[in-house]
C-alpha cells in the first residue's frame, strides 16, 4: 500500500471510529470524542469539521460550564441517512410476506409494517425496495434478511421462497438506486441482534437456536462481536445435523422438525452439539416451537454430556422480531458508505 493509500485508510478508520462513538451517545464534546477514539485534539477537530460540512454531524449548544470555558457538544445527525431494514417472513404458519422497518441513523423507528405475500419473486423485492427509496430519498442503505443461505456476493438460496434462488439484490439495486445493499441469512442477522441487545462489559459469545413451529430450524453464533458465518456462509443450518435416531430416517426427522412433532429430542441434540463445538457463554432457545418446551428438559439432557462448569447460561424467548430488526439495522449501518 502506498503512503497516500495508507493515510487515506487511516483517515477512513478514524472517521468510522468517530461515527461509532456518536452513534452510541446523545452528544459528546470534542475532548471526549478525541479520548474515546484515541485521536489528537487537532485531528479530531479536523475530522469533525469535515463531518459537519457533509451534514453527518450536528453542532449543539455549549455544555454547562464547571468553572472553565464551556465546551461545544456534537451529535450524529440522525436524518443524514435513513436505513431500510426488511426480511422475508414465513416464521408464522398463518402469514407470509415482507416485514420492514425504516430507521434513522440513531436507530429510531420511523416506519414499520408487514406486507403479506404468498410468494416473493425477485421483481417483487426489486419493485418494493425501489418504491420505498423513491418515497423516502433519505434511504441510503438497505439490509435484507433471507430465510435461507446467502453467498459472499449476496446471492440468495432460499427453500422458503424458491423464486429468489440465485437472485442477488445487491447486484440488482446498488448501482441502479445509488444505495448500499447487504443481504444476509436470517439467523446471522438475528444472532447479531441478540448480541447488540444484550451488552456486556467484557467480550463474550452467544449462540441462538431458532425453532419455528412449521419449518426447519436454524442457528447463529456471535463471538466477541463477530458472526460465525463459515467459509461458504452455511454455518447454522441445523437441518444438516445428524439428528437421525434408530427409529427415524433423515426425511422423517426433518418432517418432525418442520411440523414441530416430538421436537424436544431434536432441540436437545442441537444444544449439546452447539455447546460442545462452540462453548458459548449464553445459549438462546427461540422460536414459536419453544412455547411448549421446558427449559429444564433441555438443560438436564445437556448435563448428561457437558460438564456443569462448561454449561452456558440458558435463556428462552419465543419471538425474535426485535432482535432480527436490530441485527439488520446494526450491520447495515456499519456497511453504509459515506462521502467522508
């Protein structure tokens, strides 16, 4: 890398650090930002000046004086850009379609709705997003959660909505609309949302096992803020675990998983495999199929194979909507491209 390129990369990293600091506070002084981002006061002043000129940052009233000269406070401009978060939803046996939320840069929800669709075609998704962007020109980034697998280029492989197989929203929409587009597996977004919504004062790991009542299960894991996606982004596809027992074939086992029949043994096996392979601090059991499951039955089974001092904290939560949306928003905001 050339010296010029190295300097440019360093500047972008410093700008990203300032934005991240401002995302997580209502306001901060220049000194506070410089200290938090490990910048000199002069460097912080110059970068904030560029961000103010670009409209990313707002100058607020002076902080109250404690005897010295009052300090100017700064805040991210929440309406510099809006983020469209949506996911293809067939998590409920009684509905299917697209769930969406539009947020400002601080994560405040500006609009939320569910659009029912029996099937989702590529042209449906393209038209839907195009219309949303046209209605709100401040939408500069879109995060799309998919019930299925996405490759590293953003192409979709979905059993829930087969018409989307091979479709790449990023390739279809980024250049056309001039926005940032990311596509991700539902459980990778959701597990990251659980991580964001369960902050800890030290690095930790969590795994999420998701059991809807009418389709195959999935899983996601976050370690120290990083999603474990695997080399081909197939990590978390529980349907491929060897859940067969002596009285059931693989097809029968998958059918049981999808229809929620005698599902506790499948959850128990998935939990033991997850703990043995990933050793998370926290294990979330989620999805509508968990409503009729006792946490104790899962824990007692796991203790037969896992030493007690290596057992995670177990938590059960049927609904994942808020975590899903949080994960989409957080990762899409990270991907949003800025002029400065």
